[in-house]
């Protein structure tokens, strides 16, 4: 069958809806991508038929309330993810509120903070014991019993939607647990299920692959392959030995995951976090990250999900170098037609690097090197998340701003509190793999120096730490895209030094996965000057200021202004007289920033800081910033 015939066949399956241009476009996208992935198989046409069935069934089963959302987002609300009021919050269900019902009870807290997007870390049924925090799924159709069930999930999604909050679910696309039924059948000898994974009879191919692969957990899970004694074979395991990478060269894997995603979409999940998106396709002689076929897979998922559940979006978690991340939002003919959102991990790691080094010129150069985002897409910006701060993304030898390994090792030491000038109380992650760097663990509060300052009872150090916390948050809240707060950071939670006693395993990332402190939240209602309350008040003021700033719409341009002062990160959002100028001083002393070019067509005599409130004179071609001060400037006259 030719592609045109395939398209007709697909459209015939879909029936009445097929007359829309939107539907035609999606069918075409899906078939182009699928053809590149599976087109040379003799049974390709059959697979297209099966996928059309899955899509049609899911579309027909979609509840009316969600179809209304589909209609809105296919029309007037197409830019919903880009809007300036979007604010995310990310949490583990159990650490935040015990279980899914508990999360439902916390909706008022989220709403009050201005949250419009809730990312819950994996909550589907996970293997017993150590499950990498739920990232080792045994059943994509069931909720982890200790957290609730599918009814609870539907109720939560509905409750959130009614409060104007979209539910984002972590979807572990890249691998299943060894205990998943598919893996168990493979172990039992079922050839069909063995084809769901990458098995090797000996070390010949694994060794060849290894020459080009990175290691995610070089200390605790070295290598990318695990021996399976029952089969006397090796299986591909990028992460922990119990996380078996799925083989997407097999269309059956694609079909099963599509089916699972669409069922959850019909429960009311609005965004899927595509976990470990970069790793989904393997190719000998490459680092197997972000291969062209990985992008085709995501494009095919996007198009097919769009046919059944148009309101639903995909968010790429691809922890790669700055120049590679934006590709997950689609490039070339597929620009804007892959994931809708992507984590800006380079911004995150770069902000922490700048803070330690007291200079932001190289961060600016790195950000300036990233091309404008495709139409309709947006970054997810963040200060901290449940993972370590990965330093590897800053090691980009092909770029002038790329950090050296020695420099990254220094950063690692700095954040582990191991250098003289360090204010941080973090811990190094997986540094045993050589090179002296990999990642850093610790909560935001611990890493900006709040923990240390409190221990020392040093008021000036405390002020500086709060200023650092506000600087980083001002940058991610002012960058454009969806800023996602990491649970507990809003009340400056400290490291969980007792994580080893909690039965979650020994993974060092548990250091920054504390339980929510609802007593602290309650204490926010009383006036007080506790450091967490001072930070919280300033954070909330920034969130409030954000809502009225149209220049924070993700579709606005974002231009890095280089050359004003090396300590200062400067970017201009949007052009014209309404442009919003972000300035952030990463140094521990005052710095005079001189504009390298006029930010606004008619230079004002004074400017207003939308987060500091004050009006200031434009002084000697620029403005003076206090240590760690951040500003969102607009002309005052
Ligand atoms: C993602 C998650 C991380 C997890 C890994 C393997 O990177 O963010 O927490 O360990 O995938 O699933």
C-alpha cells in the first residue's frame, strides 16, 4: 500500500471526523513518521490498521467533558501551554499528600499559590522494593495500590480540572520493570515478548555499543547491560538493572504504549512527561541519545494522541546538551509537531553553575546559542526537581562556552560544601565513575546556603541565601514557558538527611525528596520573619507579578543581551516599548550593568521593577544591581 492509500485507509477508520484539515494533517504526520520507523516491514499495513483501531476506540470512548477540552484547545485555547499565567508544581504523591485522595484535598493549597499545572511523579504500579521512585513500572493500566486506584486518578484529574489545574503524569516510556508481565513472559521464554526488549546472547554487541554510550548511574549501576541468568543472555538496562529498556523497533511496543497512554488520557491526564525521552532508540556506533528515530517515535505518538485526544500534550524529559534539547520540540518539516514542552535542563544546570562562579556571561552565551522555539511550543523551566543537577549537559566541547571537566568537578565540590567559598550543603551524585563530576543532590534551600546560614545563625548569610533563592526563581519565572516549582522549595525545605532510614533504597537523590511540611505551610498564615516565610512571601509576589506580564507568553522572543557585565544575566522578552528586561546579578557584590544596546525603542528616563516594586533612574547607560538581585524591568514613563 502506498502512503496515500494508507492515509485513506486510516481516515476511513476514523469515520466522520476525517473531513477536518487538522485530522488530515495528523494522519499524514503519523504515517510519515511510522513509515520511517516501520515502513520496511512486510506487515506494516497491518500495524497501521491496528494503530488506527487503537486511536478510533480511544477517541470514541473519550468522555464528553474531555471532548469539550479537546474542542477548546483545537481552537481559541491552542496556546494554553504558552500563556504567562501557567505555573507548575511537581511532587511525589506520597511525599506531598500520602495518596491520590490526599492530593485532591490539597487542591486549594495549589490553587492559592497560583498553580495551573501539577506534575505528579510516577504513580502507576511499580515493582515492590526499590523502584527508582516509581520509575520501574509493572503495569501501565494500574495505579500503585498504596497511592490509590484508577477511580481516584479520574477523581483527582476532574477535581484539578475544575480548579483550573492540568494534571501531568510521569509516563515511563523508555523501560519497564523486570517484574512487568512483558518482561516476565520474556524470561519464561516467550519469543514475542523477548522482542519487546533488547536481548543479546553474549557480550559482543553490548561491548560494541558500550564504546559510545554514557552511563547514567556509573557508581551504583555501571554499564548499560544486565545479565539475565534465567535466559543466559544480556538485556539492555540504561538505568538500574531492574529497568529494562523497551525495544521500539518493534511496533508491538509502540502500539501497547499508545494504548496505555490513551487510556490514561481518557482518565483526564492532560500532559504526559515522556521520561528519558532521549534514550528510546538504539543505534550501534552512536551514543543512542536523541537519534532521528527517537524524534520520529515522538512525532508519531504526538500525531496519534492528537487524533484521539487533541487536548493532550507531551513533555520531553531529555537531559542533553543545550543545542540538542530544542529538537524534542520538533525540527525541520516537523518543527512544532513533536513534544509540546521540553525541560530546559541546560538553563537549570547553567543557573547553578553561574551562582557558584559568580558570573553569568557563559550561561548567557549558552542560552543565546539556542534557536527560537518552534510555533506553539514552550520550555519547562525549573530551579530544582526530583533528580540531581546533572553537570554533563554543560560539557559541550564543540561550543566556546562549554565547561571543562575540571571546572565541572569544581562545581561538584562546591555544591558538596567542599570548597572554602562554598555556601552549599549538597552532596555529590555518582562521581565515582571518573572525571570527578556527574551530579549534585540537595534541596534548593540547602544548595543556596539557607541550611548553612541557619546552622551558623548568621543573619547576613541568611539574607544572601534568600536573595540567591529569589534570583534563581526570578530567572525561571521570568524566562518564558512553564516554570515548575519543586515540592517543598516554596517553603525552603531542608535536605532529608534521614533518607537512608526510610526504606527507599540508597540512591542519593532521596536527599532532596523530603516529606512536605504542612506545619510550615500552616505557619505561613501567621506573620513572621522565619527565613522560609520570607522566601515564600517573595516567591508569591513574583508569581503574582508574572500573571499580568504579557511578555512572558512563551511565543514572545527572548534575546540574550551580552556584554553588559559578566556577572549579570540579561535577556529581553518581546520587542518594542513593552519589552521586559530581565537582569540578574550572580555576584556577591553590587554590579553596574550597562546596556550594550537600547532595550526599548524610546529609552525611558526611569524603569519600574515588576518584582521589586520600585521605580529607578536609568543610570549611566544602565542600572546598578545589589548582590544577587534580580529585576524584571519595564519602562516607567
Ligand atoms: C528520568 C527520571 C529519573 C529516573 C530515570 C529512569 O530521568 O527523572 O528520576 O531515575 O528517568 O526512569
